[in-house]
């Protein structure tokens, strides 16, 4: 370290102490696990210290570009151990550390619900967070894969912390899909390693691969990291794992972990394959997948009654929006259009930051509601804005931000995404123009449906009358939980109104990643788009909105002067008002459900067939088919009946314990797979480790 520049030496010290604090917190949590209170205090304290140091290290990487790669002692003499400190890595380290800080503060009260499990939760949390930071900074393929695996395993144990049937199945599916993605990433790295003669990313960057081979590596990495990011169609673990995990873990997984999938796509495309130059069709593929993910994610979210599953599907939507900016940036990079490349990647990175903040806020808000009502079903909530006013206000800010309502942060990054798509439509060939226009339409449709979805989520949860005894007895969340939410709500406002200060930083990160000059994206307090005359000022929008609210309040007071105001039960056409009369989650989304019926039919059919295949291992397919769609509407059950009929006719020719007539070898293989799967689901992790 004596040969390092002072800034690099300071960064290494801060980053190392952040990792060390997490490891110490993890060890103390498991040592003190018999005392929930002691494990909670020590684990949280060391987690907060590690998060503060991690945030400082991330900011140093962002504002001191060109720090480069640092070589460390490697415990394996055949493999070098090095970390890269770049602005892109700094952004991800800062985001994850900030989310970790708010999650640790929030969890101090929240984990009291998990009696006897606090030590285990804090143990895995304190390993999960540094594993993510090391994945981001690792500059060697071997260590990248090792830390990626540690990240996946620790998050898996956090998903199954409840140890009930749903949690174990969600954890198993998450673990399997995470490893499917990792295998593809490993193949991509091994191809590059074979060509470079080394597993160091520094050697990967110098490779001049043939376009066909570079495209194979890109596709492997895109699909592999797409599993972790939750892009459609690799998203099925998301709506299972997020609802099963504790809410502060869900905030970290959705706000932080899935962004590592996006980070991996960016790193492979622009960094490790940077010498190859890229292909325009790479960006087209990313645009198409992003558009599909955004629309399908929000469409599926609209029909959910489980508040955490609703938020999980919105993660698919927002990862799709990030991919739209990323795809536009790839097209500009490959076509040598620096304006398009810079705006596209900046838009994607800005939305990565914004989604991390408002999605973590929404998951923490959902956790606070569940903490008091002991249910995830929005149909059993209602009327909570009067009983939990601070939670309601924070959730409202998060809802407005994710719906891209100005002047909050979600609006800014989506505005820049529109700018990049419009620029792509004006700069490319016919195919690029067509895809860019369709992507812009998909983004507009996604925005409209997102507004509708969060009108439903907030209205059904917090407005109206309480629809259950638990909701009637609810009270405000504890102070530490409120602090975590208030910090994130303030960040949503600051990143929106203060966008003129944030956007140039995002542009600097994008420019350093693409190795292009920085672009002008602001003028004083005004945001500047890629087209002439594309300007917007979020502070001015905020002032106008505040003025409008004051004007409405004054007019209301003036016209109401002298009037007798009586608060009565709502008018119900002569009937006695009832809690079932207001619009609830199922009725709110019914029209959209009818409009998007084909999408829901596809989902039901795919899930049904998948479960029927799994049922061949041990159970009748028709039983699993019924389990898969329990609680769905009649239209979906009609689809189910057709699938069940088909599955039953196939299964009916055999005894209930027999498998289909295949070769003996295949039969034994399926039975072995069934026994292993049941062992893992039942918690016998030795099977997995071996």
C-alpha cells in the first residue's frame, strides 16, 4: 500500500474496514444467536458502521475517476485477487450501502417479529451485503463467481427464514434459477479466459474477439445476468422470493441485488467486450426484452392482492425500463453515436439509482403495514392512513415516485429514457427506428398502468374503511422503522428536485464507462434533453405544484365560508354503508384483467404445465395444477381445466405411483432428482453442498 497514491490508499482502507465490520457483525450475530436482543444490537450496530463506510468508499470511487485496479494477496496462489475501483462500481457500492444503512436502521425494530431467528438473520445479512460489494469490485472471473455464489447462497437462506412450505419452495426456485444464470455467466467467462489465457478481467479487456464469438459471449452474459436482474422471461423467482423474505431483505434484494444483474450486463458489454466494439443488434435485443419486461411486469402487478408480490412484479417492470435506456446506449455505442450512447446509458443508470431508492421505500412501507396488520392481503387492510399517517405519507411518496409523477426522482430518469429513445428513433436505420418507437410506446403504456396500479395499492391499503379487525387495531410503526422510510422518502424528493446536481454525476459515470466525452445534460437548474428545445425544470414544477395546492386550499376556504360542514357516513344510494362497497383490489383491476386476459392465460398455462412436469416426480399433475392457481378467477380456472384435462389424460394410463413409460434409465434419473429436490426443500442443505 506504500506505493499507492494517497487517495487510493484511503479508499482501500475505508473499503476494507467496511468489509471487516460486516464480517465481525456476522460472527457476533451467530455467536450471540441464543439471545435475540444481543444478536440484534450487535449485528445492527456493525451493519450500520459497515454501511456508512461502504457509502463513503462508493462516493470516493465516483468522484475520483481513474483510480484503477488494486492487487491484493490471494489465498489461492494460482489465482490473483484484485479489485477494480471505477465510477460504475462506485455507483453500485453507494446504492447498496445506502440501502443497507436504511435497512439496518429499519430492521432494529422489525426483526423482533422473528423470535429465535434474529441471530441467523443478522448473520446472513452481514455476509450478503459485503458479498454484493465484492461482486461489484472483483476484477477476476474466478473471484467474481465465488462472491456471486456467496451472494446467492446468503440471500437464499434469508428468503427461507420463515421455514414454511411457501418460503422453502420460493427459496428452491430462486436458488435453481440463480444457478442457471450463473452457469451461463461462467461459460461466457471461460470462453474469454480461454482466449486470453487468464481469468483476470484486465486480460479480457484486451481481447479482439471475432464478431460471432463476441456475440455468443454477450448473449450468454445477457441471459445469465438477466436471471439475476429479473428480466422477463427469467423473472419467475422474483414474485416468489421477495414476498417470502423479511421486508428489509426484500428492500435490499429488489433495490440492490437485482441491480447486480444490470451491472453484469453493462460490465460485459461495455467493459470486458469493449475492444470488440459491439453490435447494433445487441442493443435491439436489450430494447425488446426491456419493453416486454416493463409491460408484462406492470400488467401482472395490477391483478395482485398480495402487496409484496405486487411490488415484486414492479421490479420486473422497472428493470425493463432500465434495460430500455441500456439498449439505447448499446445502439449508440455500436453505431458510433456518442450522443445516443451517453444519454441512453445515463438514463439507465439514473433509473437504476432511482428504482433502488423508491422500491426499497415501498418494501419497507409494506413491511410496516404487515408488521401491524399481520397480513400481506390488501383486501384485509384499508383505513390505515389515519392510524399510520407517517407510513402512509412515505408510501405515498414512493408510489408517486415509481409512477414517474413530477417532480420526484422516477420522473427524471424516465424523462431521460424517453429522450434516448427519441434520439434512437431519429438516428438509426429502419429496424432501429421501429424498435425504438415501439419501446417508447411500451414505456408510455407502462407509465399509465403504473399510475393505475399504485392508485390501487395506496387507495386499497390506506384509504377508505378498515376491512379487518387487524386493520382497525393498527398503530404507527416503531421509530426506527419510520426513520428508515423517512430517509428514503427524502431521497426520492431530493433526487427529483435536485436532479440538476445529480444528472451530471450520472453522465460522468456513463461517459467513463463508455470512454466518451461527457455530454451537457443540465443548464443551471434545467434538465437538457438530447433534442433541441427538450428542457424541463423540476424545481419550477415543484414551485408550481405547491402554488396550485395553496390556491386550491384558499379557494376552498373562501367558498366554504359560512357553510355548515357535517361529517357523515358516505351516501350509498339509500343503503347502509358497508366496508365491501368501496372499490377494493380485485374490483379495481377487473377491467385491466379483462383487457390483458391473453397475458394472464399464458401465465396460468405455463405455470400449470411446469407444475405438472414437477408433479411427475412424486405427485399427480392435476393436484399440482389446482395448487398452482388456487384463488384465481373463473376465467383463469377455465384455462386450468383444459390443461388439467390434458394432463390427466396423460397420467390416467398409469398407476398413481408410476412414471410415464420412458426408459428405465430416465425413470431412475427422474426418481433420483425427485429425492434430491425433496431433500433440499425439506432443509437438508448437505445434499446441495455435496
